[in-house]
């Protein structure tokens, strides 16, 4: 179930390749070995209306949230978060050269008693994946 959501201000259009950023985050999440290939989803949503800090029109934001299933240690969650955040900072480095950009990231663990899902992708990928990938779910 790892779902990675990116919310961003519309004034970042043309300044950030969000498709590329989503693919980079996907690769980084999978590289941790903590998540099954068929489970990870990364998506970005543009926000047209927002007010940031002192309300200057050049102020921009990206807020990232990673919802993951319960059961991973704090150390593993921190390791994954640090790797993903470092990759995102690298991708977005030019934005930090201005005093008008804010980046935030949070990992949330989902309560298994309050989580429902049905996935047709898992069975397909599990049939073709090596055992090491199937066990990483």
C-alpha cells in the first residue's frame, strides 16, 4: 500500500518536471527494499488556489505525504524517508536558490484495522517476479 502524494502550487508549472519527479520517487522507494513493486503509487496534484507565508505571488510549495502500511521499524521508515527526501532535494535544487520555495515531507503509518484495498496488479506482478521481490511486500 505505499501511496506517495505530492501537492504543489500551480506556479511551479514549467519549473518542475513532475512526471520525472514521480518516477524518481518510485525508484527511490523501491530501492529501499521495503515495498513490493505492485504496491507503490506516486502521484502529483496541482493546486490552483493557495496562500503561502507573506502571500507573494512567487512563493511556491511542494508538500509530500507517504502513507505506508504498518509493520516497518522506525529505523526503516527513517531510512526510506531520508533516501527519498535527499533524492527530491537533488531534483529540486534550483528551487532552493530562491527565497520563495517551501518543501515538506511526512511519512504516515496506516492503521491496518482501518484500511481496505483490492488490487489486481499484485497477482500479475507476483507471478513474474523473483522470490526476493515477492517477499518484500
